[in-house]
């Protein structure tokens, strides 16, 4: 399979060897280390082909059939396909596929529903809220008045009673549910009920679970939320980008919030790649993949717990695991560095029970590579051995290289 056609054809190498080396180096890094970052995945060669296509040359401000530029008749087909496929995949009345990223999708959702100064209730950042959920260094924290709910310190589960109490006390204009690190399913019906109770909009930021939802491996927020925001590049395995889903009554507001309110010209190559990814996600093979992602995450969580790490909430319902490596004598930040040196690439994250940083891992990428429960046990053993100092970095790197060699992300 051709991954980067320009490289295969030697075009880039001949014209710009310096940059070609960077691309080859990154391809090698991805193929020889373990990608355990919960937000990452390997796009298919077909999605990559759409991304690297001449559609990237096209300017297309506006929407299909109503563009500010000429010559859009072909890219219009790509966008219509992406929209129709997204609507069918998620059972939504309306889809906007132009958002450049997950953050752009959230910005557009706020723009569609809120005015600066409005109160918004969202998961607090120390508990797994995203930057766009009210961080002071983000537009959201500066333009809106965010109130944060949390998770129970012991169980790590969303504190539903606190959500209800804060909603009643602050009467927010919108409630946001969704997280960068919550490993359990979100109870969208509960959030809908609270939003209705206080007259708030419900925004589901499903950036992480959207691929699981597509594959039927996680509950869908579509029947409950006024607007669903998502990324297309995590478990969903599409190009780096965002999307919004909503009912017909909000369609025009959402579209106008994306363009012309917060974005300019749509990225037609990315939209075409989203269409390809939605097509893939509608297949039985993708449903099997999504379920395997969860099976693998559960196996990895159980194996990490058996190795002595404290797994938040005691496990996972999704692709995502957060764990405290402290019982192995190391904090999250030190652990991430040690593991990176050994070729296990993952993130730090906040933990519910104190200020220390834990580890966040996901199984989307390794499952795309074809790994299963056996490999998850190997990965957990290797990870714990590196953290305990039982295996030095060089030795572990060799073990990782050997393991991933059997599961190349892009077989030649
Ligand atoms: C819950 C949530 N919202 C929004 C985003 C933002 O996505 P992006 O990085 O594409 O802007 C992320 C990214 O990880 C996320 O997890």
C-alpha cells in the first residue's frame, strides 16, 4: 500500500530532501514505536490519498450550491457526500463537516447558541474538561462564564448530583458534556434531563468517542444533545478535523456559526477525506474494529491494574484508560518520559484524587494495527517493567520494535 505517494515516487526526495527526511523519519517513528496516545490513530491509505489530492488546491467559501468562488461543482459533490454519509452514520438530521478541528467545532457550537458573557456548565479542566470548556488561556474562558462540575474523588465517576445542583444554582445557558480523559460512557439522558430542568442547551463534545459511536460500541448523544461536536481523527480514523451534528431547527445557525462567523474557506481535501472515513466507518469491518478497540482497552486496563497501577474508575467502557503509576514509585510526568525513551508513546493527564498527573492511554491506533488482548498484556508488562526499572530503555525499545514489527501500520 502506498502511504505517501510523493515519497514513493521520489518527487519530494528529489526536490526537497531535507523535508523528505522529516516525513520518512516520522513514518519510521510511527512504525517502530507504540502509539498509545488516546487521541491518535492510523488513517487508511484511501483517506490519506484524499488528503494529499488536488482538492487541496480549491478555494470553496460557502456551502455546496452556494459558494463565493467559481469552479466548485466537483468539490460540492465531495462535501455533499461527506454530509450525507455523516447524517446516515450518526442518524442526525443535519451535519456540518467544515469545522477545521474539534476546537473549531466547539467554538462554532458556542457561536450558534451563546452570547459573550453567558454562563456555561462543563466538566472542570482538572477533571478532564478540554481547553474549550472554559480554560482561562482559551477563548472559551475569556468570553463565557464557565462553572465546572467534577468527578467523585473516590470512584472517578462524574458527580451527577453536583451537576444537578450547580445547574440549579447557576442556571447556565448551556451545559457541555464530554471530556479529554473520561474513560466511561457519558449518561446523555441524564444531562438532557438536567438541561431541560434549567432551560439550558445541551452540547455534547464527543471528540473522543465519536468513532466508537459510529461503530455501535458507545451510546450516541445525537438523540439527546442540541449540538454534538466531534473530531474526525481519533477512533473515527478520519483526517484531522472537526464536525457538528444537530437537528433541522438549528441547521442554519450551526452552518452560519462555522462559515462565515468563525471560519473562512473550507478545506475541501480534508472534507473529501472525511467522506472516505465516514464511508469506511459505515462498514461491518469498522463496527468490529470499534468493538475490538474497547475489548483491547479493557484488557489493557486489567493488565495495568494487575501490574500494580491504579486504574481510574477501575477500568474503561471506551478506548481510553487513565491510570496512576504512583504505586510503582513514579509520577505521571516522569513515567511518560521514561516510557517515551523506551518507545511507548502516551500522555500525562490529571487524576481525580489529587493534583499529581497520571497517564492517559488509548487503544485506537494499536487496534488498527491488528493487535489484540495478548498484545495488550505484553504492552502492560513492558510498561510496568520500564517504570519499575526492571527493563532498561534500550532493551525495552528493542522489545517494542519486535512487537510492532509484526503489526505494521502501513504494510508494504
Ligand atoms: C473533548 C475534546 N474536545 C475538543 C478537542 C479539540 O480537538 P482539536 O485538537 O482537533 O482542536 C479535543 C481534542 O482532544 C477533545 O478531546
